[in-house]
C-alpha cells in the first residue's frame, strides 16, 4: 500500500484525490492547500489529514507526493519532495522557464527518486492503443501525424495572463503527444498563429488560434492545429498516416445516440471538456506510476519528457516571433 500526500485541492487536485482513494494500492493520507477550506473539505471526504508542507515532507509514511498546485509552485515542491526521498507525480508543466526546469530535474536526478509529469493523454485508452499499434508496425513507417486540439471556449483573461500562453499551456499536451507518436525528436518547428476568438486574449499578448509544424531528421512531419473555441464541444482527434495505412482516434461523443430521419442523420456532440474526455486517462496515469514503483517498469512521461515538450513550446514561440522555422535542439 502506497501512502499519498496531495499538494493542491483545487479542480484537478480533486480529480486526483478521487483516483488515489479508489486505487487498491493507494491511500490518501495528507492534503495540503493554501486555501484551508478546500484542503479541509477534500481531506474530510477521503479520511485524510490536513497538513503543512513540512508535515508532508517529514512523514516517513508518505511514499508519494502528488503536486496539483499552481504552476509557479511546481519546481520548488518537486525539489522539496525529491530531497525528502519521495516518489513524485506533478501536473504539467514543471515550470515555464527552461532553465528552472533543468535545475529542478538535476535535483531529482541527484536524489534518485521517480518523477512522473502529468501528460495524461498518453494513458487515454484510444491514444495508448494508437501508439502501441505504431510500435508494432501495423501501418508501416510513420510519415505524417495530424493532431487537432480545440477547447470548447476560451479561458478568462486573468488565466491567460498567468498560464504561460497558448503554446506552453495548451499546445504543450499536443507537443508531448507528437513526440510520443513520432518516436523521434523534431529538429524544426514552425508556428503561425492569430487572435481570432477573444480580443482580451490578444490584449494579454497571447494567441488563441494556431498551427504548428514539426519536422524530424528522418522527414516525418507532425501538424498540430489548436483553437480556444469549438462551438460543438471539446475537439480531440489524431490521425497518423503511414506507409501501409492509417490510424485515427476520433472524438468521444457525449453518448452513442444517433438520430436518423428523412431530413438527415444527427449524432451527438463531443464530450464537453477535458475532465469528461480524459477521465479514464487521469485514472490510468496513476496506475502507471504505481506499476513503476511496484515492478520497476519505465516511468513515462518523465521529467525529461516535460523538458522536451517545453523546449518545443518555446521554439514555437520563437518561430511565431521571427516568422521562421526554429531548431529546438535537445537539452536532455
């Protein structure tokens, strides 16, 4: 049985708390949040203890620290947990600064503790099945990966100002997915983007509509399209074309109901947002960490995966600024 301390009792922390409590090999024992009522409510729900950071780190019975707090706290909390010898799960990103991420990962390596970063889409059953089919060579050599990722509505301007921008906040999930499916590091990043959805996003210095092209040394290409607005729901689709065929993951509808009448055929909209669409993925990523701790399987996504995805996001930002393709390099 692994005892887990949860740092952050907000929306995503609540999802992880439920999954921790439901896992047969886990027990939620401590909850920390700067907003005391949130920590108290979540701890009471699952029989955990409201705690300070020092109490979490000094408790030898805590095996795993799950970090679901604000982005600007992630790196400091990862380092503190690593020095305390805890296994770590952290929601993306490690930090918005490449240099800060590198220092943080150096601390994790020195402490020799496991670190998983929350790119949960890798654990979605459909996407994991697609990736395994690629590894098995079922469509021959991968040639073109196309990822469509569009949110149902734009976030608030206040959120945009602290999010790190579209590429670091939203696209970073798709960049990690592209790396995972390409099975090769991109050597060129080209981005074009606009502010078409919300004038407040433009006023905040960000974009809301983008296309990013990644090219690998082998010639493989990935194209990512993003938008902060999809009037029909949460749009999450992937298509991989190979030398012997194609694999695709379609949107997950709210239900399988289809109405067929004389006027036409109507299916249901995609699920509303990420908490619905990726509910299974959040549950299964915890299982991936537990499998590593029990059986020594490779841990993914790792801290290095988080670094590489941020490197690509920063390259996309530089490409947008300069209007040129950018070579991201490799800092792992």
